[in-house]
C-alpha cells in the first residue's frame, strides 16, 4: 500500500522535475554565461522566473497598489480560512469521540442542528481542510493574491465552505453566494479580454 502513494506523488512531480531539468540543461551547461538561478540549490528556473519577472516572493505582493486585488480576493480567502480552521478545530478529533458521535447518529433522538454541523465535521474532509489552508496561506503570503479567485473555484473545499456558511450563518452565506454570482459573471468578461485580475 505504501508504494502506491509514492507512485502517485511521482506522477504529479515528474513534469515539474523534467521542466526544471530541461531548463538546467538548456541554460546552465555553459558556466560562463549561465544565469544566477543555475548556482542555487536546487536550481529552479520556475522559481527564478516567478521572482524576477512576476515579483513573486514572501510579502512582495503586499503593496498599496495591490489593495484592490486583496479586496476582490477577500471573500474566497475568508470562506476557505474560516471553514478550514472550524473543521480542523472541531472535526479533526480523536477516534473515540468519532465513535461516540456515530453512536449519537445511530439513535433517532438528535436535532437538525447537530446533524447539519456534523456533516461539516466529517473526518473525510480533514485532508481537504489541510490542503485548502496550506494552499490559501501560500497564495496569500507568497503569490499574486488574486489567483485564489481561480484556485478556489477548483477546490471542492470551497463549496463545502459555502454550504457551511449557508447552514451556520445564512446571512453571510447568501452574501457569499451573491458575490460569487457577480464575480463569476464579471470574471468571464475580464478573463476573456485578458484584463486584471485575470
């Protein structure tokens, strides 16, 4: 069972490693004319291009000029962060408590609120919560913040967060859904003509 996850990780990382290896062979074989990234460890053309031409790096995007992008990106960040922290705090609990919770659900005496909350605390969501929290934190502090608008749409956890908002706090849930509809329509136009924050 252990070699299977390693094989899957290899399949995901192989194109990235090959891309960097190809760049290294192409640009770093001549030591006199090689760019600075050839002398770093590990030599990564991707990291160099991101930092040099796109200004990607820790807190490098945190400027006053980028404030509108931070404002536009706030709703998905807020939903994903809040739900991730909620789930990790209340849902990732010891097995003994999970068994007690399952026994509670096996009886017929429980409130709708307990059931609705328990759906969002299911242990199967924990890997998604960790992934969403890690990815969102990385994007917030080291990337162009507005790319969360594209990344969040591809994460199932975002939709769990929206459902959680609608269930636990309907006012904020409706506000988030309204924002998503407006942003979705607007982004089709912006991305279609390559305008920021595409």
